[in-house]
C-alpha cells in the first residue's frame, strides 16, 4: 500500500477511500430501494458488487490523473509551500464537493428514472435554467447545498485531523517513487478508455442488477462519449438492399405506390379517397400529454379515478387501447409523432444537426393547405424544440424567454405573455394557460377561414407536480397522482370551452401521451411501461370504437389521414392502424441504446454490441423469457431500424428539393 500511496499521495488515499465508501453506501441504498425487483441470488449479488467496485476504480483513476500530474511536476523543494498548500486544499475541497454533489444527484436521478446517470443527465446539463428550477421546486435545494458544503467541510476536517495533509506537506517522496505510484492509475485509465465500455456492466437479464453494478459518474461520461450511435457501426445489420426490400414490402398495399421503386427510398403516394369517400379538411388539434401512462386510466385498471375526463372521452372517440410509445422522453415522442419513424439509436433527431426541412406530418398538413402551429408552455429552446419545429414549418407559440430560432424557416413566433399566465413552474405555464392560448389563436384562425393544425405539448404532469390550487381535490406539489388528475381536469375544461366555439363542429381532437411516466423495470426493455393511451375525438361520420390492434405511436397520424380520406405523398413509416391485418400489427419501443420490436407477444431487443436477443413477453406479469432465434423475425426487426437510420444519416428524410 505504501508503494501505491507514498507519503506525498496521502491525500489521494483519503480521496479514494472517501469515494469508495460513498459509492458503496449509494449502491446499498439502491439495493434496499428496489430490493423486491433485484435478483438477490448470492452469486448474482456478489458479481453485481464486484463489477461495481471495478467501475469505481476506473472512475477514481480519472479523478487521480490531474492530481498525479501536479505531483509529478512539483519539485521537492516546494513541498509544503504556500502554493502547494493552496493547490492541495483547493483540489481536495473541489473534488470532495463534486463527489457529494454527484452522489446526491444520483438519488434524485434514480428517484425519477430508476437508473444511473445516462444521456438524459447529459442533456439536462445543457438546459440548466429549467433543470435547476425544477430541482429547486421539487427538492429543498438550499438545504441540500448546505448539507453538501457541511459534509465537504466535515470531510476536510476529518482528513486533516487524521494527519493526511501534514503527511503530504512534510513528505520527502522522490520523483521515482511518485512515478512508480502513478503508473497503476494511468494503466487503469488507459484500460478504461481503450477496452472497457459501460456495457461491461450489462451482464444480467435483470436491469436493476446491471444498474447497481455501474458507477454514476462513469455512466455519465460514457453517455457523453456515445451520444451518436450510427446504426451500421454499432448494431446488427443485414444487407442494405434486403433491408429496404423488407421495409418496402411491409409498407406496400393496395392504396400505396412507391415513387422511386428502384432506389433506397420509402417515398410513396398514398390514395385514401375514392368515388364515395372524398377528402375532408377539419381543423386538427393534437394534445401531446406529458408522461401519461396507460396505467393512470380507468380503462387500463386504475381505481383512483384520476382521469374522469379522459375516461369519458374514450367512450365518445376512436380509442387505441393497444398502442405503445417508441421511447422514454418527450423528444422521442415528438420525433415518433412528427416524423412517424422508429427510434434511431443515440440522441433524438430533434436534438441533432440537419433536423430541419424534413418530411413530417406537418408536410402532409401543408399539402392540404393547413396552417401549422406548435404550442409549448415553457421556453421552446429547451430540448431544441423551437429549432426543430420552426425549422420544419411550424409557427412557434411558447413562453419565449430563451434563444431565438436558429436558421428556422418558421413564419411566426408568438410569446405567451405574463398577462396570459395564471400559474407557472419550472417547466412552463400550467396546462389551463396553454389551452387558453390555443383557444385564442383558434378563434383568430377561424376568423381568417384558415384550417389549422395545432401541436400542443403540455407540461403539468411533471415533477415538481405543481399546479393551481383549488381545481382538484389533491393539493398541488404532493405527487404524481395530483399532477395526473390536474392534467385531466385541464383537458376536460379545454374540451368544454372548445364546444362553445363556432369552429368546434369542424375540429378533430387527437389526444396521446409522449411517453409513460416511468420506463424502468427489470428487463432490458420493460414492455408494459411503454403502453400509452391515444384517441381521436369529434371525428365526422365515424362512430366511437375501441381498437385493440397492436400499433405504435408512429401510426396515429397516418390513421387520421386515412380517416380524412387524404391522398398524399409520404415519407412516413407509420401505417393506417384500422387497415392493419393481424400479420401487420407491431410496435417499436426503445431507449437511446436499446431498440425493441414487439410482435405476436415476442420482443427482439437490439443493442450497440451487435446483439439481437429474442424474448417471449407475457402481458399477465410483464415478464420476458428468452426465446430461440427466429431469423425471419430478426431480419424484419432489423430492417426497420436499419432503414430508419439510413434515411436520416443519408439525408433521405429531407423534403424533395431541400
């Protein structure tokens, strides 16, 4: 030990010890937190903690490198000097505070996502205003910061009392001894950079064990390094011509004709009208509800009466009760809905470069002569929403405090002014306020006799779960159930007010969630935690119906276009759910690393290590059990993701002429 930590490295020994102790405390805390869901077999637990210890050592090696570099550069004659003491105390203080800050942060992140830091945490660093405000409204931030500073001070005091600072400043350690002690840390960091990935911790079919085995800080930087995952480089593939052929065959039917059948393209013409059914062009208001899991609805067995208004709408609508979100974040939901595309690995297309001038559902509405508007109660700078929607032809209506649009081709940006706001939290104005803005602009469009398509993104069903008091029987800020019930209340009030408008009879309302409240579970992809509600209300000449066909978020608007009997050119993957035959039913689910294809109670999960794992899914207990490889099923699954990624990376999602 003395060779690894000579006297001059005493502070490093104290820091490493502190980190390892804190890491073990966090790992045991998460073990207790989700004990019922974790594989507690002794062998599996031992492997989980040993793997975790390995990642902890890799993590601390990166912390050590800057300090070791300083130790190698400083001559012995400066040991204990004012400069040496200043650098040593400062470095130890900052490093210790970072540790406490990170571990405190891990608890809040685990509470929200049941995972170690991942790319969501990386994204959140960019949008500090919303995130810090959300944390401040959700947790007692002054108390937490004071606690972290107190713990940092206590750690410095303890290390000083134990004599570590004195040992460092009075050391006579030679350059040779320092060099030899530095080599193991450099070796660990080099091994980590060249040979180890975060996937090394994914050794168990139980996702919780895998998350326990990881280190939060290491996972954060691993996600930062891998924010772009080109499918062909990281995932299992099939020959490109075969992939396109399978996708084209799947998208072909009697109403469809490919415009470029000999090219790697899915661009096609879809004919939904005939001599009997002519196109109709009602206004369309799409409500994308934040985090509305299917499990919150009475329709799916919830007994707490959280969504009486939505439950009532179900019986008056075309309701899809077997529909799944493609991802776990709002930007993934927006991507799936607007681009009608399976999820591509890495960050959402909304947040990437070259995401403007794309073929979206807005393009179809434009073909039909509609004005297109995007409503968001917060600042649309968050998650790059304004740049994406504005750059794809939508007018922007948001809180408007942040950056202006970047190279957007939108015609209008309207700010939600203070006079229009009755309640606001970190994520934006309450749902009632954004709905009032929708009503206001719908009145203006009606006066101009201009059909409109409104994409409305709500925010109230999100931590800190705050909303106007006195609207429902659950106090604001007390938890998710209250936020869900207020979200439902605001939607009900919006529909009630809309019914009084002269444009109501000629307006179709589409309601769908962006994703579930939580996607975490035991399995690689927890299928049940992707099920979301979707309905189409006030559709002319169509009786209410519950549709049990397995479908995906990407299919809802192609279904609406069919119901409106629109003929249009399409670059969308989505299909008309009502026209699906049993063999056509499927759903796409995923997170930023794992891609899932659900069909016939089977799920194929693709990961960035070129693995393709097939499971049987049992809806009764939401379990996944390994199944034998099915080459045909595997190729069909891969083809969708491979083609979707190719279309984006090769610019084939762009509008023709862009």
